C-alpha cells in the first residue's frame, strides 16, 4: 500500500513553515490525513528542515501507532492523532512555536478581535485553552494535549469547523483545516493576528474590541448572508 501522496503533501506543507518564519531549527510540525485509510503523514522528530524529504514522513494511524516509516514521528504525534480521531472534518494539522502566538499562549490569554484582519478569518476571539491539570501532565502528556484542546472547545461551545485555531496555555498554537495547506495558512494568519493584537495593546492599552456591526458584516460575508446572533 502506497502512502506517497500524503507523504509528499505533508513534506511540502512542512517546508512552508521555515519559509513563512513560523519555526526555528526543528520546532513545529504539519500532518496530513488520509481519512479513507484512517492514517496521517507527519514530520519525523529531530530532523532539520533542510534535510527533510518526502520519504522521511512517518505514517501513523488515528490511535497514534506507526504504520510505516523508519524514523520516530514528531513528539506531538499523539496530539494530532486524538484530534483526527475525534474531529472528523480535519484533513491537516499544524503545530508551531511561532513567537507572537506562543507569547499569547504563555500569557494564557485569548487574542481579542480588534480589527477586520482578524474578522476576515474568525469572528470571535482566538481561544486559549487553560493550562493542563497536573494529573494530565503526569500522564501521557502529548495524548492529553488533544483532550485539553477538545475540552476547551466543548466547555465554551466552540465549533472546530468555525474556529480552526487554538492557543494551548503555557505551550503554543495548533491550527487545522480541511487540508494540510489550509492548516499552514491558518498558522500564518494566527501569527500575524497575534502580532497585530500585541502591537494594538502596546499603542493603546484600552483599545476597544471590533464593533459588533463590523463583526456581523464579516460573519455574514463568510457565511453567505447567514444571520449573526453575537458572541456567547
């Protein structure tokens, strides 16, 4: 059984991370799923980006077991596996430690929606999941990170198909999408919006959130005129 297609797609998506300035050294990873076969291709752990090839990509099932590959998969593999297994609309996941998004994650703050650049992609604050409980940290940490994300979405009634990004408190961002390319795109958008939000608060610590009328306009544009009922 050949996994050439998702290996090549995962390789090209991973190579975008250093090109977009989202990673240093071997930080970060992108995975791409084949839902028909319930597997995904992910970057191996510890391999520099300039040495990566499509054949280096590791094939893993949705339970986190290696199906094909000689290298050890990314240390975040189990987080990817949990999200793929429970959120069936996801086709790609990106994880980075990009500077501005990670700074917000470390501050344990949602990123407020200050402007239309943010609203073009998301008509709510970018959520930050609370730091993991001690018993989860002591357990299978990477596996539990997936549940940390999902629990936050369940608690705040967020739809992963609408909100394709999250900050993991004390950790860093994860983004996703229908494809690996969309997950990388969302990661780049998140980093830019995180930088803009920080600068906004530095320039004006009392900067107001985006007007509801503008949020409504962007929501209706995104959803083809569907009614907007405001944020919970």
